[in-house]
C-alpha cells in the first residue's frame, strides 16, 4: 500500500549527531558536504504528488532520494546503503537523523526507484538538484559540456532465436494459466507440458533443430489462432502480444500457407537489429555491438556533464535510448532539456 509522506528533511541535524560527526570527520565527507553546502538537494514538499494524503505515515522521500544519490556516488548495493544509514555517522548527519535511528529495510530503496520511474519523475528530480547546485554556484550556464554514452545491460537472458520463440510460447501459456485458465481447455496436452513446462535452455546446438523450429512455430500459430477464434480479448495480454510479434519476426508463410523459418540468406529476411525483439519479457531491449569487442543486449545511456576545468564536473542530463540508436539522435533532446534548465553550453563535446 502507498504511504503518505512523513516530513523530516526540513529538521535541523540533531545536536549530538552533529557533534559526533564533526569530531569523527573534521574535514567532512561527501554525505556531510551535501548537507552543509547544499542544505540538502530536496525537501519532502518536492515529492508531495508522489504519495497519497491519507494512511499510515511513511519514510521521508527526500531522505530516500539523498540516500540514492550517495548510494550511486559510493557504489553501494541496496543492502550496503541501508546498512550505512543505520551505522555511519556521516549518513545520519546528511539525513538529519538521531544517532539511535534504526534506519529502514533495504527493499525500501527499490520501491522508491519504482516510483522514480513513473511519469518522468527522474527528470524532474534532476531539475531540482541542478537548481540547487546553480544556487550554490557549482554549475552555471555557458560552460563546456561533454556527452558520452555507455551500454546498459537488460535484465534478460541471452537467447538463441529458437530459444526466444520457445520461451515466448511458454510465457504466453503461463500468462493465460494465471489470468484465464479456461482458455487453455482442450488445447494444452502432455506434449505441450513437456515442451513448455519449464524455462527453455536449448543452447546453440540443440538436437533436431529443424523439428523443434517447425513444432514450436506450429504450436505458437495454433495458440494464437485459438485465441483469435474463441477468446479475442485475451490477445491483448502482454505475453500474447509478445508471442505474436516474435512469431512474425522469425517465421513467414510461404505460398502454400506453411510456416517457414526466416533466414538472412534468402528473400524472407530478418528484421534489422533496431526492430528485432530479443526477449519476450522486455520488448524494448535490443542487441548491439561496437567494434569487434563490445557486444551487449539492452540500451545506451547518454550522460552529459560539465567539464570546464574551473569547477567540479556536474552531470546535467541523462537519457536512455535503444542500444541501436546513433549518438547524433539524442543531441536535439539534450539541448532542449539543457535550455529548459538554464544550462546551455558554450561548447558541447560529443565523445
């Protein structure tokens, strides 16, 4: 259940926490600098629209956002970050906590990130942080900025094409079994149970590959036709839609109406990498490679930062694109967002 905000970030640092933190860290730490130099990056009021107004009081979202930043800077896992809030004096100082505050369970950070992914909230949170950094004089307009990209791995298995179709079939059947088991009556038999009853692992050299290709394609076609004829409303399910698209990308009907396996060596052709689905569980992930070494499945993250040399490097924009996108495709959007934030660069380097 969603919980309302319990405002805490506006409170002063408890006296004993401040005394111990300064005694043990006289030069300060990144966590303490955030509190001292920026007076915190956010306040709970900035998150008011994220939470309902009624219910049991929840954790301070401004504190969770600050912990997420420190977690990234210090390369901490969720468990380690929650442990730092519980045990580290400088974290308690940054968050304005009493020394005996027990902190929170590490799963709270994952829940917070799920909220952050909704409705463009991550961009709005970056806007707020950059506004505070501008007020503190740590970032300004008309400086040199640079944009570079790095690959982001999708949380999916590396599947061969046959494994992809087989796993898509299994996922669609499991979806129907959970939501509309009656639709499978008279359709699923013992053979289907053996073929799709567990996660597929065929490898690159499966036994009888042509037989498997033909059988899996025929099964997928039969399932989709069955749904179209008897339960058309179920075709809109995410996994049913994924199966339909994966089937079309990997098979075609010849002149006699028989399903054939697509091949790059003939006229049937496979779709380009920019459109080719690689997992039934993430239809946006793509396969890509750079040069002869870097190959991955997922996305490209384009990060823009200041690099003028007369101040700290500050990230001013982050955008995630399909892995097959070209760097030039993101520049107009980056410039639009930098303009909105009042951070237009004098010189923009693209690496």
